[in-house]
């Protein structure tokens, strides 16, 4: 962490407004998507501006990187400032990476390990994370689940205890870019290979499930009819992420699903941070409207695309458009309304 710039790092937790109480609990899932996932910062700003705090979080890849900082107690504005400072100084960042490489060459876990990959994810986290980001799950202010892929078992591993930074490093270890992370003798790579949008991991622990999708689509080049080999390699992640998410949504939907509006950016467009953050503003406003509508309604009636009999009282006359999963939400919100705040 000695190599990272410190000049504008923010440390005050006062940037996060007081949390509203007496509301339904929220589980927040931040998906994977490379540089597109910088948009998660903007979505977290929506939570801060509304005075909301998730009860539980889950993250994959870049969602784990940013989610861990937020769950550690950093306000979204602090995370934005930190990321902009680090990523807008391209030459400074490259210098820091090569400095870290020279400093760690004698170690097994050096930042440019031969043959394995280009970068060590753990060393990169040491450069981009401020000291305030927790090192252990036990130090988090918001419980968090982090998804990584067990390379040889071909299955997901959900980290919830132990070393937070090791879990984040495993979750972000995109093959060929980052070296795999070894935990208890097992090799782990990017969690997006198995669960790119892990809203299913928080559903049982909250009243409302919010999922932020930052997966992308391949963008054709204007001057040629087919992708290059490099484009094909990185676009492959778009294809399997979108496929996994599409199949999950057929059987299990979050209560609120937000497309971050950054799908046209490429996997490694980290230098375009300002453009990515700006592109996510409409999605931020959409998220705020949806959260306000769900949490602020005094009474609820469900307006479904398919007519069905629902157990709501005649006095509940407000309307809310919901997904097929939201009868569960209605029942929980009705229960909350009828429970005195002092007993929650």
C-alpha cells in the first residue's frame, strides 16, 4: 500500500447520511462485469442519498471489489473519489504496479508472476484500496457474501468468513489477466464464471432483493465485419455472463433489477471511469424511484400482468408494479406495517 497516492483520500464517515429506520430490509447484489462495474459506485450513491443501508450484500468480481469497500463503512462518495484518483492517473498507476513488481520479485506472490497471468489480484487490491477497507469479514459493518469459482471443482465457493481481501482477490481473478488465488490448497478464479449476479445469495435474509447488473455485450467495430482474436477472448465473458443471468431470471427474480447502462463499455475500460460513472446516472435515478416506491408506500396493492386473487385488504389502495417474485415482498411489507416499530 506504500505506492498508492494518498492526497485526496477521504476518511469521514459523515458523508453517509443517517440511516432511515423502520423500513423493510434490503439485500443488495452487485454483479461482475470488469470496468463496467465501476457503475456500482453510482448505485451505492443512490442508497446513501436515500438514507438506506443494505442488511446484507453479495458481490462477484468488480461487485466484490466495490461492495467490500462499502460494507467496510466507506460512503459511496469516498469510494468514487478513491477510484477516480487511482484510475484517472494512468501513468501513476502503471508506475505503482511496476514498483510493486520490483519490490515483490523475491516473493512467491509477486504482482507479475511468470507463466500464470499478468497481474496478482492481491497486489492490485493493496494498491487501490485505502487502509479503511476491512481485511477480515469479521470487521465488516454490513455482512457480505463473495463469490469465487473453484477452478478444478467447476463450482462456486461462497466466502463469508476469514480473509476478506483474499476472498475479493479470488472473486476478481479473471483468467489470463489475474493469477488464480490459492485458499486452503484450492485454486480460485473469477466468480463471474459461475454466478455473475448473486442476488440468490441474499434473498433469504431480507425483505427486498436488489440486483445491479453490469454485464456487457460485444460492440462491433465500424471498420471491420468480425472481431479480432483479442476481442473474441474478452467478449466471451460477456456471452457466458449474460447467458447465466438470463437463465437465472427464468426461475428466480430479484424484487428490483437494475441494468447499470454501461454494457457498451469493454471489460478493461478502467481508464474511462468518468464516462462509465456518467453513463450510470439514469440507472441511479431509476433505482431511487423504485426503492422510494417500494419503501415509501403507506399501502400496497399489486398490479400484475396476470390477474390473480391476492390477500390484500380493501384499505390498501396504492399500486405498485412488481415482478412474479413480489407477492413474497407484499406479505413481508404488510407484516412490517402491522408490527409496532418498537418491536422490530
